[in-house]
C-alpha cells in the first residue's frame, strides 16, 4: 500500500502512566533508518526477549518487511517522542496458518521507557485496528522467562488462555471489547490523565520563560506571583536570546494578557538582541531552559510565537513535563492564522511529550501548603481551601478568583485552560477525582471538548464530590447555530439535561456558583427536604419559605422570634430545630432593625449548631442571612491553621432567596447522589456481533441511509421488532402482502415528504380486504408519486411516541424521547440524554417532556405501559453504544398502550464514527 493510502485516523496522542505524552502513528517505509537506530539502542536483554535470540542488528530484509506493510493483514505502530521511536507494536495475520480471523501480535519498548505503560497502550490500539480490519483474536509467543509480557495481556483486561511449550508460552485472547476490558481501559486512562495534571499542579521546580525585569511586563508579573505565593521549589527565570524574551520585552501587552504571539512562523526583521539580564527580581536568570543546571518540571511561557519552536526544543531536551502558555493571539482571535498557530503549538507540545495549558490561559494555582503555587496573572487569589475551580477565560478567571477571595471561599487548586488546545476540563476532573485535597468542584464551561467523556467522568466524580457548573450553551455552538435563537435555546435545554444526567449542579451566574459552592464546601448535605426557617423578620422568613418551596424544599416550620429577639432565644430556637428528627436543614434569618452586638449572636449560633458529641461540623446543614453579609462572617467561621474557614463554618447570604436556593440545590444533589448506583444494564437477547457485521458491510461504500427493511433487521438484533410490513411496487404485490400479513392492514407512503405529515394523508388505515388495499395502493401511488409503498399489519391502538438518536455538534450522540408528531417537534417538547443510559436515566427520559402526562391515561384511556417504553429506550441505547457506526436512529411512530409498545416505522443512518476519543483505544482528544 502506498503512502497516499496511509491510515491517518490511526494517528493518536496518548498518555503514558507517568502522565507524559507519546505520539502513536502507523509505520512508513521512510522510517527504515530511525527503526534501525531504535533497534540498535535496545539492550541485549530486551532484544533477546523480543526476538528469542541476540539479534544485534536487524537484517536489511527484516527492515524492509517491518516498514513496508499493507495496513490490513500486517500493521506496525510506532510510539514516538519527537523524532525518536520509543516503542513499536505490530501484528501479522495468520491466514497462511489456516486462521483467517487471528493475528500474531508483538511489541518492544526502549529500555529507558519501560515501566511507562506503553505496552498496554500499543496493545489497545493494535486491537482496535485489528478489529477494524476484521480480526477477532490475537496470538503471541512469549519466552517463559518473560512473565512481564504475559502480564501485559492479562492486566489489559483480556481473557487470556495460555499453553506452555518448553521455553515458550503460547497466548491467545479475543480482542472484542468487553466490560472488563473497558473498565481496565478507563481506569488506566483515569490514572494517566490524573498523573499528567498532577505533573502540572504539583511541580517540584518551575521555569518562567520570558521573565522580564520590567514590572509592567507579563513575565515579571508571573515571576512575582510565583515568588510571592511562596512556591516551595526552585524558580528559574529564563530571559535570553534562546527564550524569545527579547521580543517579549519589546512588544506591548494588555492589562490581563501578554505580548501577542504571531499567528505564523514568519520571522521579524533582524534586531540586535539586547543582553540578557543576569538576574530578574534578584534571582539568577538563564539564557534558555537548556542552560538551567537543575531539573525543570513546569515551564510558564510568556514569549511570542517566533520563539516558541526553540522553547519547545529546549523544554524537550530538558525533560520538562508541562507547559502553561499565557500568551494570546491564537484561536480566540477567530482568524484562520490564529487557529493554525494554535494547532501547531499543541501538536508540537504533544510531539515533544508535554502537556499544554493554554494558550491564552490565566494560569494555574495549587494552594496546598507543600506546593504553594500561584503561576497566574491574577493579582489576588483566595486562601487555601478544599474547592477546585476550572474555567477557560483568563479575564473571567481574574474576576472569579477575586470573588472567591471576597467570599472567603478557599481553593485547593485552580486551572484556567484558555483556548484548551490540549488540557481540558475533562483532564482536570480526572485529577480532582483522585485528589484528597479537593472536596467540591466548580466549573465555568464554555463548551464540551468531548461530551461523552465528560458525562462519564462527571457522573463518577459527582458520586463522591459535588460538581457545580455554569454552562454557556451558545459558546458551545458554531457561530451560525448560535445566531439562530431557536437552536440556541434548544441546545441550552439539552445541555441542562445532559449535565443533570451526570449529577452536575447547574447554576446560571457566577454569584449562584459561589452561593452553592459555599454551602457545599462548609456544610453537610441535607438528608431530606424538610426545612425549618428561624428568624427575626416574618417578611424575610416568608421570602425564604416561598423560594424554598418553589425550589423543592418542604418547609415544615417557620419560627418568627420578633425583631428584638435576644441572643439566648435565637440560640435556643436553632438548637431545638437541630435536635428535631423531623427537620433536615435550617435557614436562619437574622437581620435586626437596629445595631446589635453581632459577635454574641454569632457565638450563640455556632454553639447552637454544634453536634452533641462536641464535633465541629453540624449534623444537618445551616445557612443564614446573618446581617446580610455575603460569604462567611468572622463570627460564623471555624478558622483552620492558616486562618481560612474550614468545614463547619456557616455561610451567609445577602438575601433569603439566595440562601434558600443554595440549600435547595444541595438537597437536589444529595437526592441524586442517594439514587441507586448508576449501572448501565446488560440487555438480554441481543446479537451485537451480527448487528455490527451487518452495519459495517452496509457502509462498505461509505455512509448511507439504511432501507426500512435493513433498519428493521438491525433493530431485531437487539430484540426490537418493527410491526410486520412488506415493501410493494405493484397492486399484485400489495394484495399478496396483505393476504400474507393478515387483515386489517395499512398502506403507507415511504418518501420523507409524506411520512408523519399531519396535513397530508400519507397512509390508509384499517383496510379490511383486498379490494380496499388495491384502492388505497392506487390512490397513494398517484398522490405521492412513490414507487415503493409499505403494506403493514395494523397494530393495537395507542398513544404515538417517538425515539431518536442523533449526532449533536455541541454535545455528541444523544437519545431523545417525545410524543410523535410535528406539532410536538415544533414545540421542542422532548427529553434528551447522552448514551449509554441506565434504567433510571431511561425512566427520567420518558417523564421529561411536558406532554408525558398523557402517558398516564385519562377517564377513558388506560395508562401506557411505561416499562415497555423504558425497555425499548434501553435497547436502542445499547445498540448505538455497542455499534457506534449507527449514527442516527428514528423510531416513529411508536404506539404505546397498556399492553405494550408497537414500533411502526424505523430509519437509520450509518457511517464512520466521528471520533474514537471515548469509544476506542485511549487517546487525547
């Protein structure tokens, strides 16, 4: 196969177990020299284990054989770091041995890269490629003295069978994805992505590239903030011709950003570089990262694009693991040159084995005392706490950090990802899932990088740590879609459903974000909705009660103590509510009309909520409007060792509505968290492999719509039967079909312009005999012009519903449910969920549309069998999850009745999977 047929969709950037990036790509004939170099660099022991002999050099014939592959029966994948091969994996079909569905697999890893998990990664990708090429099984010959290789196969989640033959072990296993394999893959992905962010947030040393002696320059601000925060490791300013800092010195910079990168690699007119200063802010400066004598983990970069190539090369040579690029002028400019510059930056960083935050990032913060990192442009950051925060916008990030500091909401870590050319919110969520210093996660989401993966990670994280998010729907869409109000509104609604499915608490403003985050950070979760309101103002208490009820809380008591309430009376009333087994949460309204000594009231309130066992954290949540203070008033704060509030502090809000809303959101999250474990059910009676093979054969010439008959067949592989029908082209065929199916029948048009139309009669129903069928056939063929019509067995009467699966450009593959008909579609009265669905997801989906109340029946009609609808939804969900080439599905109408459901029409579109980022082998999206 020529290089023009090179399978580029196999190219992938992956994370090793140590968090470093490795680039995978298929081999090319031009790789011969670098392959020989790779082989020569292997130790004698590694060559022996791989080739079962010393093999000091690769024979020329073997080099040609390994580099000239057909990308089908013989495939080789290289793991690259820069221009160096660090590992290689290959498989070769065993057709010649009478095993057409089997291939022999082998791989080898450079000695200095062993232990990084590259073997399992190569195995995953080779298995994915082999399955794509029609193979079902891998075999391998391994020396008995090489148990590590056998462990690679076993630990990857495959069901391995082994046979010993003297000095070798013969290994065989099926490569089809299994639940165990997926679980292992996700666990490895989680560990490697968390490790890569740990490399970012827990560096042992930092280089500030583009450090400046000018206090107005960004490089100087970055260095100053890192030093002022008390970073516990060494900091190395880099300011010299090799860093590009001389250009950074000369270019103007914005108030929150930095000298702009050029969008293309064009060099400026030559200028004599000014001598690099020997020190910056009293710290010795270096002309390049390469010149630093000690190791460097994190490089914070504030240089123009013209110097970026040299910086990346230096960082690779130095072994830098992560980069934070604060410079602007990339994709956020909206210009093609900016997007191209950003793409090249990300590709080069990954090719050099590094993770990248930015460009156009505000920076990162880690407040844990053993790190004390503030690598941002923000003039003020909050003190230490247990809240993690992620956002994109740098300017917004400064406002967020300032607001958190004002509220005394302590942060554990903060990441402003800027343009997200590499590191995204998904990566940081993986880190917070394993970070013992983070209890609550706050997100400002402008878009989903990988919606399917986000939902999977967020659901797992939210099961133990609350996630509060602002989702800006329009920012997730293309400019054309965002300009259409109805699409913007629909996508906002879909975003809310997808986030709710994952257990994410959704808010609309930054104020609400901190309102909710504060109660979650400092108070326990409610165990129920029963709320007592205690205060000294009946009017303010009524406002709190109204908001609480409308937000889903149950106000079981409202105690008005009067405006002149004494401190002992207030404390006693609160203590009584805290001890009441019929109260799950307490709202304290305390805004006296005249000045009082607030310290006594605060002390009394803290004592009233103290648990009987003398602990510091109340047994039920308490929120207050204490003197209308916003945040944590000094008297209601339980200070930690550093003076910042810790758990058990009582949050205060400037209005009762905000206090009640924050508490209600905490209850809704607690309710979600107390649900049964989110387990995607195993669907009985399916034939996934038959469906997969049929679909792949159907799209051999590319993406296409399946016929009604083909669609019905694929559905039948998942236990979904379309009401029996026949395609007919003549009156004779129509009459024969009706007799075969049995009367009564329906004759239906098949063209899209007639199916489902309320204003056109594209169907003739309840036809009792052959004469009426012939009449209906003639009328419809004349009316519609359709060459092919359907004759279908009449189904039991029922309420028309529809289930669809579609690719949403903002949120990925979604399954939706609603009542059938263009009227309901026009109203947008549908529920949406991301696949795969749990049973509870499916039940919530059925109940989502407002018109679902019709499923309950009425004075005449019996309730629809919603269990049958749920089962149908779960089967369709399993189909599109297990056969991702099924890109779209429409089952419409589906008649639901008390006796079950009947699918009358089905349509499918099949085609290549847009991305394998969350359905195939691990890769960075």
